[in-house]
């Protein structure tokens, strides 16, 4: 992987790319907040978030109570697009902070929004669970995005609990 001029990670042919779309029955202006506002973020993913949604600003989300994703915002276009680097703070993870990139594009679809997520720069391999993770959390976004409670996240686990 190499870093582009804008700080995003450039994908290599052998890297895993996760691409997912989800329809959220809410306008892009509402959905956008779920990627830049810490209080909205933790309604669908994470127990704590520190977000500074500007190029170079921190993206840090304690996703499960013990798994912390960290990177930095690369591009923020209100109500249209958010790009941030991503990796896990756990030193044993092959996906280190800033080593991959998540691109989120919001496409209005009538009164709803299609959220197109592309996560690239991942090393892949048989243990990679990023696709499964995005499936899980984007389903929760579709629920929270319309103002409903996404419920307790079954993936939450206390810090120090390594069993999954």
C-alpha cells in the first residue's frame, strides 16, 4: 500500500476491497451526520467516538468496547461524501491505523439515501472479517438512520475480552 497525495491509501491489485450499499429511508442531510457526529455515530456503531470531520482530523471509534478503529478524515463534502483512513489500534491486527481507506458516498434516491461504502487497502486473507463487519453495522445504520433504536449491539464485549 502507498499513501496518495491526499492521504488516502492507494489500493493494490492484491488488496481486498469491500463494497456495500444500503438504502436508508432518510435524506442525505440526516444520514451524513451519522459519519461525522460522535453522538450519531454511536447510535449505530461503537460505544464511544472522537471525530473531527475535516481533512487531517481524527476518526476514532471504540467499535465493540475493546476494538478501537482509528484513522483520519481525508475528505468531507457535507451531505455527499466522507473519506477516512481506518485501522485497528490493537498491535496484533494486520490492519493498522491509517493503513486502509473507507469511502462513503451518499446518493439521494427520492426521499431516501443510498449509502455506498467502499473499504480498500485491506490485506484480506481467510481471517478478514471487514465485509461481515460492514454488513452488520450498515444494517444498524439503516435502522438508526430513520430514527429508530438499533438496539443493543450483540458484538459488544468488555475491554480485555478476546473471545469472539
